[in-house]
């Protein structure tokens, strides 16, 4: 028997869970082109990206990455950062989105769950990516701004236990039952985030998270197909009779793409408020590779 789902959400980490790189470091090239960083800093960011992709990021590495990014962006004009992100979003991020993650987001939305991205990257980057993939809300790091520029201080760092705390705050405000919610991440640093919900899943887990997931009998998924979201949407639109859930997911993503096409010089990124209210909460079809439970 089909039933409508209320007060439930799916929480997604961003880097190596939805996209195949570190979102905080992915914009190094356009930031350099915009005069925000020099060649030496760009190369340092590229090296950090390589280390992140090969070995992931433990707590010490995450703290070093935070310090590097805050030092790098001190004095940056916030408006210019938002404009660069808006102008280069498709070029930088669109080819990095895992097809498996896009499918999973569509499935959750088709079952009536809100989708929330929870990332330690800055809100100026996470917000637009959330729009692109059809997320309903984002939780992201916020920098202190004075006179339109970053001071180098962190107002809120979306990391580790702070992610779980923010999830609980949103759950209270939105009426989510966390026992009925889902969460996905690749890193052991997000163990508090995964433990906060009733349905945690490790995605592309680092060694420590894989061990923790095995001990707790959590599902483990492998996402390994980065795909252009625009190409994927074109393929889905070309199908004669897409499933209802897929059609709704495509609609949300198309809306995100249209929004950015119309606002290429955006100076702000409001959170969307779309909701899907059909389907069954008891079954979540899976097309992704599984690496054990």
C-alpha cells in the first residue's frame, strides 16, 4: 500500500559523496583567473586536492585545509566570489556529479523526503551546488564578513559533531523524525552525522569509516560514475516514458539549471523549497554498486 511520507529527510555529505572532488578546492582555476589567488596558491590547492582524492581527510587534514582556505580567502570580496562561482559552476561542477548520487537524490525526493546537503565547504560554494542537484536545504561553513569582505574568521564550521548538531536543529525546526531519516558520507569525520539518523550509509568510505560501517552493519555503496548532469538530463528527457520519481527528480534539476542560466551574474544563492509528496517510504530502489552491509 502506497503512503505519503512526511517529516523525513536525506542528508548528504558533498565531497566524494555527491561530487568527485573537494568542492572547496575545485574553483582554484577560476579564482586565479579572477585575480583572487596567485599561481603558487593555485598549485598548493591542486596538491591538496590530489591528497584529498587519494587518501581522504582525517581530522588533522580537515583542520589544515580549513586554515589554508580561511587564510587564502581573507580580504576577498564576497560579491566577486559569488559571481565567479555562478559563472563557472557548470564548467567546474557539472562533470563531477556522481550519476549514482543524482539517482539517489531523485529517489528520495520522489518518496517525499527533503534532501539536505551537509558540507564543511563554504556556503558560497555549497549553496549553488545544492541548487544544481535539486537539494532543498544546505548546511555549510560560514565565514565572518565585514564591509563585504571575508575577515578570515569562521562564524560556523560545518564539521564533525557540528554537522550532527545542525542536523538536529533543522530536524526540530522542520519536524523531521531523525529515526526515519537517511544520511550518506565518505569520511570517518562524519561518523556523528551518520549516527544521528536511523538509516546511515557509507559512500566511497575511507578505511576508518569502512571499518566502522562493517562493525555497525551499515550499508556501503561505491559511487564511481561522474557524469555531466546536463547530459544525463538530456538522456532522461529522451526516454519515452520516464518513471514518475525520475521525472520529478529531473524537474528539480532542470529548475536548478534554468535558475543559473537566468542568473549567471548572481550575487546571492537562496535555498530552494521544493517538495515531492508521492511514493512509498518502505521501498527505496537501488541501482548503485554495493560493497556490503
